[in-house]
C-alpha cells in the first residue's frame, strides 16, 4: 500500500496531522454540544414546553400490564407451548428469576453500569460516550442511553431522532424510575428488547436462537443476547451470522475491558458457533394446548396436568412408530395417574401438521369402535352378580341369539374353557353369552357410572353387539373406564386442566372391589408382546370390525395407558390388530414412564381363589339364567347371498365378477356347491368365490364338517 504522505514536504505532513486532530476535536465539540442540549433541554426548550410535553406522556405500563404471549405450562410450570400476541409477535412473559444471572451482569456492564444509581438518565454516560466516540475515530464505544431510556423508547415504539423526541424519552425514563423499582424496569427491558423479526424479549430470543430457556446460558450465548437488541435486524444470526458473531465478540471484548469477564474465558467464548437459523418454538401436546388457549384466552399462563418430559418422550415414540405404518395411519396415546385422575400425557396424532395422516384431528377425542376392550367389564359384572367365577367353565361353541350369531376373531372354537381363559384369549362367543346374561343395558349403565357417554346407533337400545365394539367411544373415555378398574371399581374423572370433568368422583362404583380385582388379575396374566414382561401390567387389546381400529389399554399400580392406531377417516387397515400393532406401543409407553411405575394391587382379603373343582357346585359351570335364549350348536347358514335375492355381477355388461359365498355357524371344514357341483372346499375359511357361466337362477349349497347343510336359490346377472 502506498503511503499517502510519501510525496508531501516536511512541513506539509505536520499540517495534515494537525488538521485531522482539529477535525476530531471539532466532532467532539459537536457531540458535547448535543450532550449539553440534552442535559440543558429544559432550559433551551423552555420549562413551559417541558411541562406540556411531560403532561402529554402516557402512564407507563407495569410489567404485568404488557401484552405477552399466552404460555401453556406443564404440571411443574415448564413450557409446553407459547402463542403469539395479537399482532403475531413472540413476546413471552419473563422475570429476572427466569434469566441467567450472568446475562444480567453482562447486560448492565455493557449497557448501563450505573443502572442502580441514576434516576433514569445518566448524564455522565452521555458525555463519556461522546468523548469515546471521538477518541475512537468515529466508532461507537458505548451508548449514552440508559436501560431505563431504552425501555422508554421501546414503550414509545418510535425513534428519538430530534431534541423533542429525545426529551420525551428522558421524561418517560424519569417517570418510569418514579413509578417502578429497578427490578421492574429491568423486567420491562427483558420483555420488550427487540431480537429481530417478530421476536421480542430475551426469553423468546433464547428459545428462537438456542432452543432453550434463558435460565442457563453459555458466555457466548449471553453475549449474543446482549448484542442483538442494539441493531436487531442487521445482526440477526439467521440472516447474517458473520455480523452477529462480530457484534457478540465486541461485547465480549468490552466485558473483558470492564473486568467482568476473564481473558481466557472470553477467547473460549469467541470460538463458539453462532446459530445460523431460528428454531421452532415448543409445540408439545399440540391439540390439548390449542384447546387450552381457546377455552381460556384471557389467561397469560395456563397450567395443565401434563408431565413435559413424558409428553416429549411419547410424542417421539408416536412419530417413530407411525413412520413404520405408512403415511396415512395415525395413532394416539393417553397416560393418566389413576391415583389423582391427572392426565400426564396426551398425544393426539404423530404430527399436527402432517396432512396425509390428518394430523390436525385429535384422535384421543375421536369416537371409534372399541373392539374387545369392553369385555373385562362384561366378565366383571358376571363376577359381581355371583353368576360366575374366573374358574367357572363356559362353552365356546357355535351359538346364535336369534339372528345374531357372533364368531371368534380367528373363526375357531375352543369348546369348554374357563372364564379366565375366555378373557385372556378374548373369545367372542363366551363374552356375548355372558353379556346376554348380565344385560347390555347394564353394561352401558356401568359405562355411564365411569363418566362415559357411549355413542349408540340412533333410536336404538343397547344390544349384544355392544360387547364386541358396536358402540362409539373415545380413547379418553376408555382410559377413564380403566382408571375405575385400576382403582378397584371406584370411578374418577380424568383431569387435564382444560376440559371440564364429569361429576363421577364419589359416585356409585363401576364394579365392586372383589370383581374389579378378579378382572385385573386375569388381565395381568395376558401374555405380553416381545417387548413386555409378564405380570407387571394388566392389559387388554381390541380390534374393531374391518380392521379399522387397533387398541391396547392397561394399568399398573399407578398409571393407566391407552393406545389407539388406525386411520382418522375410518378406512380399513388390512392386517392391523390390537395385539400386533397397539400392544407393543403400550408396553413401550409403560417403559418410558420409568421409575414412577408401581406394582399392581395385591389380592384383597376375602376374595375366593380356587380351581374349578374347588368351587361351589353352582359356580363350576356358567349357566345362562334363561338357557332357552341361547341356541347352541346350530348348523351352517349361508349368510350371503340371501335366499331369493338378485345379485348383479356385471354379466350382462360383459365384465362379470365372481360370486362370493359366505357362511356362518357350523363346524369347518366347509364344502361349497353351485347347482349341485362342488366349487371349493376350505379347511378354515367361511367364504368361497365362484364364477357363473351366465345369467340365471342358481342354487348354492354348503355342507360343514359334521354333515349339516344349508342352501339358497338366487338370481345372478
């Protein structure tokens, strides 16, 4: 580089240096003059004008009166989700106690060392800043505005570039000092300081740039948060990380100069990376927190019963497992403490913004078919009424109740089994025989005792199909039912801090204590999936008709966990079942509850525990009170097509489909005939397909494994 003075004469060089020095002194004079104007503004502008300006200033708001984001908190006051204020800005409530003490030390050392001493305006700092500006060659070394003056400017929301505006800021600062304590003024700064874009306040900035609360900050993080409000848009880390880094490092250097920070710690802090992108604000329990904000919009802080750590863990579990089931499948998880009724976790979907899964739909509140999950209550009612004991024998054979002929999930029959075995294996026919004995209306009445409002088909009374899922119920309702079972039959309403709880506490029991324990003892013996240990959790699975819903719900000595898997639109998911899909998720959820888990309740005194042969004779075999109601061991019946119907197979259109023949009742294997000719024999299946040669009448027949038969005549076209 060429020296600009190399061609000047010996006399010219000193003259240039003198002129440069004079220019700096002239600038100092200008800055000093500005300082004098500010200090002597009341005299220059006139006392009357000052009084008029002071009278027109609004009363500054207290920290509690400043609009802040509604925050939804967990049971311990930890942040689950904030919401923006009305104009879309993130401004979270914050106090000195919420912020790292070192950040506060850095802020005061850098911005306003005499903060605790002045009355809002530090005139010495103004003069000092002017002098430093000149001596540094036109670079700002320190500002003249106090933190109180900055708060005044932030409350005004407009720049203070003329003497009148600057005087207004000074007067407002003094007004703040007269009305509030230093801690309250500092709190206003912590809430209002700009950090770029729509982020205001140190708490929102810490979450946006570091993804954490500002309670514990590194030196580099604290220095960056001190630097950004001076020029928030130019120094935004997500837009210009180099500018942010340079500003942070200047703050660090200044802190070393002020003796607040050691040189070695400062150099280490300068090596820390600056964030290059804004992070998403927390949005835990998205569905529940959204309802909380809608139900209580005037509250700045809403506390729920959730446990933040458990919520985070189970949301991650749902996201991971849903990915393996495909893009259209959703799932939901609810965890409740059955000692208090508090909901500890509520996962409404794997992701709120996943449109293909309809993630915006809260599946914890969706009305669905519960499958077999109501069977424990059916058997419990039989135990309570003295109709049966877990060791009582019951028949699992083809059985019809008028036109209703239930089938087991796998299409097989077990013959004579104990009630315990029937519930463990979730057999349908013994459950419906038992339900017919205790009454479907009584089952629904006990659901209502638990605080549940089951959805029944319009204008219909409860029927036997209720026992196999022919009723609408939500996951939360199902968890509330199992809370009662876990509590020995005593109902308790679930509480989340938002939705009103039904008045069931202290009401009549859902089941008597002995019957509830007997049911729990059976459910604890259900073999767990590969990721579970036997005997620790009493649980039941369920699969609704057409593989639309898969359920698993269980409890230990303190918690009830409910899991639902399916598609929100109700379309079938072939192969989906409670035992293979939902049960592993249930046991993983219990694992994530961790050391807070408790063992199942011990056997109450006075409960009869006996083998079948040890039971009193009336209890050894379950007998329906009215054996004439139950028609047993019926032969096969062609369920489709029905006698005399016309079946459109598309034969006349030239694109024929096969005719599907379905059979119910009877004993496999089944042999199917069309017009006397065999068309198929299946060892287990209850359906067969046959392609007609053309349109016309056809006689269809079926013969079961015992030689019993049925036939129908239909017209195909």
